C-alpha cells in the first residue's frame, strides 16, 4: 500500500456538509459489510466516478465518538441477539471535527432503520428528564437507561452522484468501558444506506466481485461482547465475533 487513505481520497470529488444534509435518509434500509483495510484500498479507486466524498474543513477522514446506553438487563443487546424484529439502540454521538453532539435513537422496524435525534451539549454521566422523555417518546415505551459502552472510530462518507445512497466506511475502531479496552485496527465496517435495497450500487458490485457478502453486524454488539461478555448472552454472535477477530488479526 504505497498510497495512504488520504492520498486516495484526494481523487474523489468533494461533497460539503450542507450537500450531505440533502441525503439524510433518516428512514432507510441499511446493508452492512465487513472487509479488511487492504480490500478497502483496492476498492476505493474504482468508486471515483460514482461517488463524492464528504469533506469538512479540508478533512475527509473524520473522527467520531459514541456513548451507548442500555438498561440493567442489556435489553438493547439482548433484543438484537434474539433477533427481535422491532428493536432500538440509544447513543450520544459526538462529531469530533465539528464539535457537535446528538442524542440519537435508532429504531429497527421490520428491516428498516428509523433514526430520531436531538442536539445535546456533550456526553453525560446520566440522562436528564428531557433526554429520557425524548428517548421514551421515540421508542414508544418507558426505559431506564444508563451508559454501558464507549466507541471511537474514523469514518469516510461517500454519496453517490444521484443522491440516492450514502456509504459510510468505519475503521480504527476501539471500544472501552470501566478500564477495559479493545481495538480493531485492520477491519472496516461498511454500511450502505438506501431508501430501498439496490444491488446495482457501484459499491455493491465491487464487493460482489470479491465475494464479500452483506454481513449483519452492530458496533454496539461487537463492543458489548468485548467489554461486558460476563453480563450478556452471546452464543448466537460467537461465529461472527470469531470471524471478525480472525480478519482483524490476519491483516
């Protein structure tokens, strides 16, 4: 890999944050993939003509930090583990390059993702009444939630030319809570966000050439297995967890 990611990204036409806001896709279908950084380096040059790259203050490699919340029974994790079709996830996401933070509720309803969010000042030790009210209204039921996981990562965001999809590429992932930490330096979690699934997507085609198939994975579930394995049931995710760690260690 003679070129760095920054070198490769210079070849994309750029997209501003205001232009990106036209493609929010708050109600969408998400298709995820797990690939190596090496595969990402091979794929990106083949996308120059089909996507533009988000750039903020001259930067295309952007940094994010998440604070996840769950109840004492880890219901958000357990619902995912049990394949409950209607489930939710709660986090505060801070965009470190713009210093903006949102409290976000992501609801999965019959395969579609619906995201609600409000601006917050920063991360919290505990949710206040207004934040809890927003979460419970978005979910449609009452839950008592507290922080359970920290997650840091870098992201590349691409938008296709007709503004029908966004592609996020997350890498340099780390998870931490109560002085326990796990890093994933060599894998990439790609997420194709579309109003409806379109396998004619240029990115979808590039992965198909390499026999990289859609892979259902949640960063929250990954991190929870690393940090809180003694508190949660993980057997259904074990195969995925072993595969991801093998891919991470093989690179």
